[in-house]
């Protein structure tokens, strides 16, 4: 049995289904080079504007998303880089 020091750390952040859906949308938009503004996330998810706003606020407060000023208003990006890196760049 592995000791506690041999086990990987546990990230205490927990995403709801809505949070995961919005996070995935932000990550996909960011990965594709599009600005993940509230309007873009609303359009991509099909969720209500207030719901998206509330979820973006919660994910930002948790440190899962980072606000990023942009020419189309405030946008969001994942706090951690996408595992695939930039489009067209092999992961290995």
C-alpha cells in the first residue's frame, strides 16, 4: 500500500455539470483561437445568459478560469494550459 506521501495531491475544486460544460466550452474556444467572451460561451452552450454569467463568475472565483481583457470585452481562459498545447502542435 502506498504511503500518503507517495500519492498524488488531490485538487479540492469540484465542478458541477454546468461548470464542467461551461469550462469545456471556454477551453474549446480558447484552443481554437476564439475569444471566450460571455456572449460566445452563451451562444456555444445554448444556456441562458444569466446562467452562463453566474457559472463564469463561480469558476473564476474558484481559480479554474482566468479573466482576460480582450477587444470584444472580457474573455476567459482556463487557468491551466490545455493538455494538447497549441493547435497543430504534437503533444509528444
